[in-house]
C-alpha cells in the first residue's frame, strides 16, 4: 500500500512514455489513469491508517549512500504530514488525469503528455515521503524538471519554450539557497536524516556559523529555497508564465504539486523553524506581502488562467504567513482545502476555454452561462470556496489563518492579519469579476465562436463534480482534525510547536470580531464586483483612464519582469557578449588560431624556396660559398 501509492504513477509514466507508440494513444492514456487510480486508492488507505488511525510508519527501500559520516537510506516516511500530502496528491492527480483524456483528446502526442503528467506526480510523492533532505531534494528537482517538460509541452510555440526556461531558471535560484541550507544543516547536525535533525534541534540553539545563529541561517536558506518553488514575492515571476502549458498542467502545478512543496518544506522542518524566530518573522512578512501583492494584480488581469494563477500566488502567501506565526497546522489545512477548489477553478477555466474554441481573454467572453451550465455551477462553487464564504472549504482554513495571525500578539502577526484581510477583500472582488465577465452580460465573442459554445464531455465533467464536492465538504469535515479538538491526536507529533507558544490554544481564543470582519470583507468584495461589473460596466474603463499609471502598474505586474530584465537579464547578456567577442573569439580562439596562422604563413614562405630546379639550388650553393669565403677572409 505505502509503496504502491508512490510507484504506481511511475509505472504509468513508463508505460505511456516508453510503450505509448506501440499500444496506441488511447491505451496509453487509460493506462496512466488506471495506475493513478490505484495510487489514489493506496494513498487514501494510507491516509486512513496513518493520519486517522494514528499508525505512522517508515518503509526502508534501500541504503542510498554511506560515505564517511554521510549516511542515509531511500525510505518512505509516512507520518500524518506525509499521509495528508500523499492522499491529496494522488486523488487530485487522478481526477486531473481523467479530465485530461477529454481535454487532450485532439492533441498530436497525448502519450507523451500523460507520461510527463504521471512523472510529475511521482516526483511530488517522492518529495513528500522523503525521510531525509537529500531524498526530498531529489523530488524537489524532479518536480522542477517535470514542470519544465509540461510548461513547454507545446514546444512549437516560442512563448511556451520561453516560459519553461523561465520557470526552470528562476527555480534554480531558489534551489541554490536550498542546497546551501542542506550543506549548513549537515555541518551543524552531522546528518541529513529528519529524525536525527529533529532530535538534536533544541541542543543546537546556541550554535553559530560566521557569527550568526546557525538555526536562523538554516531557516532563512530553506525558506529562500521554498520561495522559488512556491512563487513567493521576488521569485514569483515564473508562475503566471507557466500558464503557457495545457490547462491540466496548470491545475496540477497550482493545486496539488509543485507550488505547495515550499509550504510542505517549512512545515516539515517545524522542529528547526520553531527555534528560529527571526526566520519565522521573515516567512511571515514575505508571505503576507505576497498574499496582498498577488491579489492586487489579479484584479486587473484579463487572461482567465492568469487571474487564477495570481490567486494561487496569493493563497500560498496565506499558507506561509500561517506557518510564520507558528500555525503550521492551519497552513497545511489551507493547503489541503485549497487543492480541491483551486483544481476545480483551473479545470473549470479549462472547460470554458474548451467551450470558447481556445479563447482565454475574459473580455471576449460573456453571455455563455446558459450554454455551459455545469461549468458555470462548478465555477461558482470554486469561487465561493476561494472567497471564504461560510460552509465552503476555504472559509474554515482561511479564517483559521486570519484568527491565528490576529492571536499571534506580535507586530509581524498584526501586519500579516492586515495584509490577509485586504487580500481577502480583493480575492472576492476579482473572483466575481471573473465570473461576471466570463458568464454574464452580452456576448463579446464573435458570432462564429458563440455558435460553437458547448458543454464539455462527461469525462471532463465528472472530475469537476467530484472536486466540487471536495470544495464544499473538506472544510467542515476535516477542521476538527487539522485545527480542532482532535488536532493533537491527529498530527501525532508530525508538526512541532514550542510549548511556550500555545498557538493552537491561541487559535481558539482569537478575538471574536476576526471571523466577522473576514466574512464582511468577503461579502463586500463580491458586492463591489457585482455592482461594478454587473450594473456599471463602463466604470472600470473610466477608472483606468483616470489613473492610467496605477492601472498600468498593476496590469504590468508591478513591473517585476521589466525590473529583472534591466538589472539581471540585460547586464548578463552584455557580459556574455563581451565574453564571447573578447574572451572567446579574440583570446581563446585568437591565440591558437593566430599561432596556427603564423606557422602556416612561415611554412608557405619556406615552401617557396623549394622550387625543384637544379639551377636554383646550384645558384643558392654558390651564394652560400661566396658568403662563407667572404666571412673567412674578413676573419683573417
């Protein structure tokens, strides 16, 4: 069961990737779906046994490395934290695989796509079940590789190739910090295995490195690594461009896999992070800033997938500042509920794009809700969950994070709460902006497109309906376990909180006005969007015309791409040109080529002396003799 949950996706990837050409595309697609379904069954059973049954276990597969003091095994660590991720990832990925059969049915190479998709899932599962930092890094790099393959899947498009490269390179920046964090961890603890690190964390509080507290430095380095994968402020620029991949890829990356890896890493390392208050404060500030920053951009984007992408970036900010104030349980709860409603929103957007003949600009939609009623319904469910409306899943997890920030009793906690409240208002606003512009009002697409608007096939609708159930129920069903009265038994030591913090107790004693404010800002955001886009559709254009700089600032994503292009990309290109023209052409190629050219010229000059004529040689000998005699006579 424990092994099957991890390796069934790899089996599916191998079948589709290596044998898809022989068994046919349809057989390859269904083979991967069956393998994923088996993995989901195993993952659900593991969640039931480990998390709900309180039976954590570690399955050792083999000794991976044993060199000097560096020793670790290839093992599958199943505690509550891992079991949550395995159950969620396998279930969400299975539904996305099933949806992809309909969405990718007209693609030229679906077997290749399904191989990449299953490989992506396998790498994420390796990451979350890692028993040591090196194995986790293997999965970490694996999801980076798979994301590169999937984002650039349509490699004929220049924009897709550029987006894939951008994601790969930006993540390498974060990965550099991750590797430095691993190296420092080994230096301080003498091991990279979690059990050894966690057991010794309290005794290493006074350790220093280069005059700095070692645990603080480890925490900051690992968080910077997490910023790359989870697209936090500064290393977020790859995330919206990742929309160049097929929509199921966006759903998998944003809902269940790659972008949640950073949050998982911080929660996994909670026994170390708890002794690094400065690192946690940095996590809180960056997470809160990201939540607000991404929400502001989402309000003005026009690509349906990019709006949801910035929503993901914002929600990840919530998860990070929850972990930063010590509420790792609430961070994981929001990660869990978010997976369902974000996958639902992305796949719902894919259904809209499918119906609109691949149109993604919401300004060219409108008036289609009656033609695709099931898609319309599930988009409502996903949006209600995202906005944090009561009963829906996002309400329970997001409110827990806001309550935890308010109860933290610190300046950074207050800052996180303020950013979280503002982001909640903007989230509700841009969610209903998307709904109204996409489904309501007069049709803005051309007549030909409107004639072909149709509901998606059943193979795409079934996953949407299942995810809708999750977006409605996972909040109130699992809240008692993740953050409620059963939380201590449920987590069973998988997450560590310093006893002095009493964060779980503080969560239950948060100010009573916090949930009221959270509901009020969500409803206010919805109401504002309905008024503006439902009854005053000309107002946004007038506001943009009245404040063009502010509008362009948000539309151009705070000019991060332009800033990075100016301070990193262009100087690097100029330096590369100099290295090429001076270093490569003149020095590296010039010196040996110059020496070779000189030798060739000398040889050509010498060759001219060898004429092959006896008269020339006799004449040369006479001249030599005359010179010899002259020198002899002068010497006497």
